[in-house]
C-alpha cells in the first residue's frame, strides 16, 4: 500500500467545497485507576488543562470489534518466545524526551511481548524486506503483528497475487532484467526510459519466476541490473537475497501457518486497464467475489478477515453479498491534499450515508487523524472526532513508512499534520503520535512497515 495510487480514480463529487479539517481535542471524561496514573477504559479525550503526562493506560482498550472479540491478543498475556522485536523499538524509546510516556515505555523493556491485532504488518515488513514476499510477511509476524496484509491484484490468466499495484513489477521485482521485460506494457529500454510492468502483462507461471526486491529504481542506470537499484539510504538491501513472490492463495496458507489474521486489499486496475478486469473476470463484482471465495475455499473464519478497498462499491458489494465478510470490511479513505486537485476528507453527509449502508470501519491515513493544538502538542483532528462521533471504528496507515531521523518537516505525506516539525522533531517522537492515535483517537489498529515498533507500544500499554 502506498494507498495514494488510487487517487486519480476518486469521484470528483467529493472535491467540491470540502477540505481537510483540523482541530484541538474536545473535553471529555477520563477514568483514573491507579496511583501511577494509568487507567483502563475506552480511549477518551483530554479534559481541559490536563497534561498528556497524566494519562496512560493498560488493559482492554480497543480489545474488541463489534462485541465479538475480533481484535484480540491471540491468547497471550505472557511472553511469547516466538515474538522477536529486535533493537529498533528499544532504540526509539531510549531516544524519547523525558516524561511519563517514555517512563512507561522504558518500564516494558523486559516484556512480556506477544502477538497483537493492534499491530498490522503493512506489506509484511517493508521497511527492510522486499514487500509482499514470503520472507517479509514472516518477518512481520515474528515482530508480533496479529494481522498480515496482502494487496490483491491479478495476472493475465486471472490468478490473484500479492502486489501493491497492478503495475509496479518494474520497481518491486527483477522483471526488467529478465526476458519478461519484453512483455511489459512499456519495457525498460535504457537510461531515462519509464518502464511499466504489470501483473496483468504476464501469466501466473511467469509471475512466479520473478524475485521480489525493495521498491525502488534508478532511472539513469545504463543497464537493466542498474535500474533495479535506487533503494533509499534509510532502508536497506540487506534482505534482498531471497524475495519469494506469493499468490493470494499462498498468502492465505502462510497466514494460517503463522497463526495470524488476514487483511487483503482488493486493488483497482490501473485506469487504462478496466477492460482487462472485464475481459478476465467479467465484471468488477466477480473480481471482488473471487478474492472472498479464496478465503471460503481455504476454510478461513470470516471474523479473521478484514477485507479492504478504496472503492466504495467493493465494500458495499461485500456487505450485501458476503455479509459475514462485509460486516468488518475496511473502507480505505483516499484523502490527499498533495495531489491536483486535492482529494478532501469524507464529508459528514457521506459518513452518515456510509453508516446507513452498513460500513463499520473507516481507514484514513494517519495524518488525517491528527493535528497540533496551540501549544504544538499532538491531538486528534476534527476529522477523527467526526468519524468516531458517528460510531465508526478506525484503522490507520502507515507507521514506519517515513524517514523521521530529522523529524516530520521533511517526512512527507504521513506527517502532514506537522509540516514544520514542531511536535515530531526526531524519529523517537513517532511514539507521541502513536500514543494519541491509540488513546485519544481510539484506533483499532495501525499498519506499519516495521511491526515491532507498534507491537512494543501495544504490549506495553496492554492493547490487544
């Protein structure tokens, strides 16, 4: 998921007269439980003149979905030796400014660490592993993610595979350095060329011959092998020795073996490839149904599947035709003020209509849920309050997908709520944002390119 790839397909009906709205957190009650200042309750707003230092919790916040325990801690309250967080969360916590949040997180350095649905593996562990590969997904699960994602697109012969985008093979695999380059919609042809290689250009058998790599390219390269480079210096190629591509069916089997839940995102075809959807599947509805059918054929419990789409019609189709899956389908929010024209927030009227249509979970990018108050402290945005106020649950994206070594000023899309770096001044400050999302916005979970960072926080705070 760089979920922004869908923005060109969004209806212009959402563009008129709407804008991203931010605001400070409104007053609400807090339930304090111990002398240490921790409480067990649903996330609530800060009372007037209350400092963030006084509000930390443990226990059952966000432990269920729809009263059925869909979000849980997989039976763990004690340390799970299969969960390995590595040094990064500890590095980030140690770099935090002194205060109650750091004190709380420092107190958890010895665990217990266990799997949690609050931690969602975004494309596996895409910060350092080639995305949507077997290896990346296993790494995400080892880092405690209770839910592991597969972005679902399709091959020329109608098989579903895990790729972020129908047409990203030229940056996420080695295709341009193979004979399959000649089958790309636009082959790599030399320095300055702009290849475009799509899953729908090749068959499943051909797809399975490719190797995953870090999502990057070097457009000025003089060789195809050179074009495969370009990985950003805050990521790594250390784990590119193996990059096993997966079908959607194989991802289901892997999740079952790993003991984690499922969040497939049905990817839209590229705008000029709608004819391929019709030619291969007959209709968009058939495409959406095929994804669900593969879970049914594998005997997966629908309550363990959080199907996603940026396309409202997909969500409504599942609600109406596969209600056991549709009841917790995740409507991805395409809000993006950086494109031309900007994609605005979902209006209040639209949100109300979505509720009537049976949508229960909205998933905006994390920047849309946060704002800065007059003291440059991170607080829930007005948009977040509007969504929660109408009774929706929220999942958000994407943590650990930005270079925060010098703060949010140059971090881009996910930190647009703090474009000058007034609150997020360094990488360790990402935990301040996560803390507000968890405790004040009340999100169900968050996608992360490095799940260990989120797992550490969730385990420390007792989130399931």
